[in-house]
């Protein structure tokens, strides 16, 4: 019995030691670029409870003032831990200050007020644009050494803010939400939480910015100006460790222009129908660790951004030096995503040991003309994916637009873009030097799609030692320097690979497996230097008349 106890104890110690090692050392192992060690938080020993400042649990009394008093008192002492114990704590906005650790204990449930009057209009950046929106439920600006820790739950009462599309709900859910109040669109297909929201939506040419009305009228569309739930702007040494963040009005976690940031052991949740219900949007940040988290959200899960169009280019702050490891993503528009608001660029990003289960797209890279920005030095490895309904790896520089090449059976009207080369300017986005290794996907729709621009090809993409079991296989458009090394594509429909107006494409070690003879199409007058698998020959190879005879080897 004693021996058994010792073995169990030793196993527990080893497990704990392994976890600590992973958190403190192993996170930096195998990184392909020079990564500075992230400066971690450290707090004075001062500890207070929200109850010490008049906090009342139960979910009926707002504790906004109690949170403010508690934080102010800790700040006067030089900082420390504010404990929220078990119970339901209703509150308005919480503003964190330097040296504050907001600790949400296990069993504690912090729920934010549904009263829009609790959230004044403030100047913010949202979706990469400088704009005005409601104050976030949790915010910090220009603070240093802050944290949100513990195993409790933080709920943004997002259902009180969001519009809902009928197509995204079961009939019983739709009947329930319509019966709850609010107002329907003219076609009856969208539910708005209020007339104010509806007016804001109808006052917007860009669907989240009401640009058809003056600033003086924004108060009348306040309900439409949904905030991100956790807004961390211009901060340094930030830790989010342990809580569940859920039900956000717009994006869930939004670190902006922040450095030395650690997100770990988090559960980030939103209903799958929640428009703009992103998990974390890391924007213009540097020196970041994101690991051991779980995401199940309504939009992109782990997303890299750096500002949109001119606002992003003027800021000129890329997201850089980021390690993302050991995360699980369930529903989401994308598992790991860069863009589309990436006008300040992104570089030196490592993603590994992640699992995507049913995300709309697995690894998603998106932009469009007008953005500008350079995305480079991205390293992705050891990713497992299942039940991906679109691309497991997707590059789309026609986001919000159309591609010059149609899919098999796709109608030309509304889908095929004119083959026009635009001048290269500061508004031209650049994607280059992106590396994938040991990517595995099964039971999914499409393996790899790379859609560049005629005037700015996607450059130097390497995918190696990977396997894909999908319906459709591979499309490469307007790309330069694409290598698939020891990649196996098992597919059931359509063409094995399409290469269009691309050069320096190496498919020589690509394995294509299909119930029919695998086919490769090489198209476009700008295509050159394409290396094909040796076992693809004769009728399996379709080369258009536009392609030069010496372009294919």
C-alpha cells in the first residue's frame, strides 16, 4: 500500500513538475526566431475582498461602485489582489489600474449589466478603425502589471447587445428570441435588440461603423455600438490566467498595442451564432504567449490583427514575437487567423500543437486590396484538424472580393473577378515566408487554397510532412515560390491540383490519392517553373495553351 502511495505521489509530482516546466520553460522551446522572454506580472501581498467595499452577491444589486472603491484602495497601497468570492456578482464596467490582480475565485460568476446606460460612449479602436463605441465591461488603458486570474466566470451579457439572424437559429430558438422583445428587420430575417440598434445598422455603409450619421447623433444608436468585452490598450505586463470569458457583446478579448502579454488556461466561449463573437483578437501587440486555452466561439478564435487600411498604416505597429501553443478550438470561423485587418503587418509568429474541431476554416490568412501591410515569418506545425467544412489551410487576398479562378461547377456571375493588375502602392498587402510542418486533417472539405494577387503574389509558402483527407485538394493562384514537400493529399472530388498564373511551384514530392486517376491542371499565361510529381503524366496532366511548353517539368 505504501509503495502504491509513493508511485501515485511521484506521478502527481511529475505531472505538476511537467506542467510548471511547460509554463515556465518549454513554451520557448523550438521557436524559429529570436524571442525575448515575456516579462511576467508580480503583485504586492495586499489582498482585499469585494465584500470589504460593500459588494453584495446574488445578481440583483450592481457592484460597480464596490469594484471601483476596492481597486482605488489597492492602488493607494501600491497594488495587490482583489478577490471576488463564490457567488453571482452583477456589475457595470470594471476599470483595471496598474498593479491590480482581479482574482475571480472558483464558483464566482461576474455578470455585466444589460443596461446600456452603464456604458458611456468612448473613443476606441474597433475592427482596426479609430471610432466611438460603448465602454467595455472590463478595460485597462496604459496600465502596467495587471492580471485577471482564478477559475471563475466572467459573462458580458452579450445576448442583450447582439442582433441575430434567423438562419442561424433553430425554429424554437427564433420564436423565443422574437417573443422576448426587440424588433425585426423589414424582411423578418434579422432580430434587433432595440430600435436604437436597428437605426445604427441602417446608418452604416460599413456594417459596424454608423458613418451615415454625424457624431452628435451617435447617442441615438448607442445600442448598436457594441463593445469588446475585455479591452486592454497600451498596457505592459498583462496576465490572463484561469477564468472563463463568455457571452461578449462583440469580440471577447482584445489586447491592443500591448506588450509582455500572457493568456493561459482560459476558456473562451460565445454562441456560434454571435456575429463578431471572436475569441481573442491580438492587435499591434508584441512579446506574447498564448497557450493551454480552449475556444468555442461565434467568429475567429485566435486572430492576429494590426489595424485597418489608413488607420492601421498610420499606427504602423505590427503584431510580432508571438508564441501560440497547445490550444483547442471547437466552433469558430477560423482556428488560427491572420487578418483581415493587418495593415500594420505581422511577423515572427509561432503556432504549434493545436487542435481544431469543426472550425469553419482551420488556418486562415485573409486580406484584400487597400489594406497594405506585410505578413511574414509565420511558422505553423503540429496541427490536427477534423470536420473542417471549408479549407484546412486557406490564403485569400480577395477577402470581401472574388477570385480570378472558378471552382469546378461554380457559376461565373458574381464569383469571377476580372483579371486586372493594379499598381503596387502602400495599399498593396504582402504575404510571404510562411512555413507549415506536420499538418494533419481528416473528414474536411478542402485541403489547401492559395489565392494571391496578380500584382503581388503570395511568396515563399512551404508545406511539408503533412497529410490531408478531404473532398477537394489543392488550388494555387497568383503565387511565387510554393513548395509541397512530402505532402499527401487524399481527395474524393474534382481536380487534384490547379496551378494558375504562378511560378516556382514545386510539387515534385506531392502524393495525390483519389478513387479516380489524380489530375493536375496548369493554367495561365504567367505560369512558369512548375515541378510536377513523376507519377502524374499523360491524360492526368492538363496544360492550357497559354502555358509555355518549358514551364512544366
